[in-house]
């Protein structure tokens, strides 16, 4: 081992109050790494537990698990921007394009769901999934919280009555995805929504405490004017916004419609949600970066797809 590397290692371990010799001695007994241990292949391949004997259910399970892994990758990229004290156009653009590529992959992969499962099998095993629903993905909700200010995630019907002075509790009760399981006239919530909130609401509150001021839109608005006008950055932000809130959503919508539109009639989702109005972008107009779109583009959001 070269003296340079030895000195670097010594400095590293002194920095955390550790004895370098002890760590070097430990290397004498450590096992070499291999692919299956590093990737945890055996554990990963044993995470698929079917509820039925229908083989295409396995496609459904694995596809959603892959989605969740990609969501984790996306959150990791957003976090790197959020926790940087100083963000330049190059870093911001690079991270946004990485995130967009993950969503491009998610969007194109919906053909696995749309064309890769037998419709009859799906409509049999889906009944065993009730009352679970795809809107219960906590990681996807976190991606939304980390991408934009909370007002842009409020149900479109109530945005004019909510601002930064509104209590978080009230705002949370009017997030757009609440419409998937709530009757706003009576306030009654479905079991699907209630169970989701019992599991994740406190976690969401902790998460949004940081991202309320460190989301991608807020970080963008803090940049110097010259950086905010960087063409590559603007293109990257618009691409991300359109990819997530129109392309990805519509791929999901079209897939759901493929399986749930039976004989010209729309079937209920497994969680009992009014999934058409909850999901289609033209109803909710979810836009992460409204500053970067024209008034006309916002008015026509989701209508030309």
C-alpha cells in the first residue's frame, strides 16, 4: 500500500475517532464481495407473494415493486438538490434529467401492464386486492411533496381558498388525491384512504416540514435571476413536469382504462376511487412548476392527450 493511501486512510479514520490498524486487521477476516450478496438477489426474488393461483398476478406484483424501486431512486436525486446549500444550473439540470429518465422508463414500461397481462386473469385476481389501491404509494406522494409547493397539489376545486396561511391539517385534507377516497359533502373517507393516512400521515408531516421550503420549485425560485433564465434548466424542468404530470399519468390512465372499461362501462378501482377524475390531468391540473408555463398552456393542460 502506498504511503499516500495510508495517510489518506489514517486521516479518514482519525476524523471519526477510529483506529486505522483495527480496521486494517478486520480486512484479514472479511469475505470477498460477490454479486448475489451485494444485490441481495435471494431476498429480492423472495418478495413476491401471490394471493391467487393466477400466473399473471406475478407480473402485476413485480411491476409495482420495480416502480417503487425507481421511486426510491427519484427521491434520492431530489434529496441531493434539496440538501445543497448552493445549487447551480448545471447540477439542477443534471438531476432533473436523471429524474426525467427514470419517469421516461416508468412511462414506457406501462406497456408491460397494458399488453403483458391477460385481461380475464387481471379481472379475477384484482378482486383479491380490494381495498388496496395504487394511490397508496407513499413514495410517489413524497415525490410530489418534494417537487413543488403544497398549493400545487391541492384539489383544483379548492386552490383559491387555500394559501400559505392555511393550516397544514386543512391543506392536507384537500390534497388532490384525497378525492380518490373522500366525499367532500359529508367528509366521509373510504377505508382505503383512512388506512393510508393511519400508516403514513405522521411520516408525511415530518417529510413536508423540510420539503415545504426545500422542494424543487422553491429551490428554483431561490436561484439568481440569470440562473433561472438558463435555457437548459428551463427545458429540463418543463420536461420533468410534463413527463410526470401528463405522460406518466396518461400512461397509467390508459392502462387502467384498458382493464377497467368493461363493455363501455367504467368499473370501480380496487380502492373504490373515482379514478377517472382523480387521475386525468385535465381535471386536477397538477403542475409542479407553474411559473414556467404560459396561461394558455395551463388552461389546456391535459386536454390534448
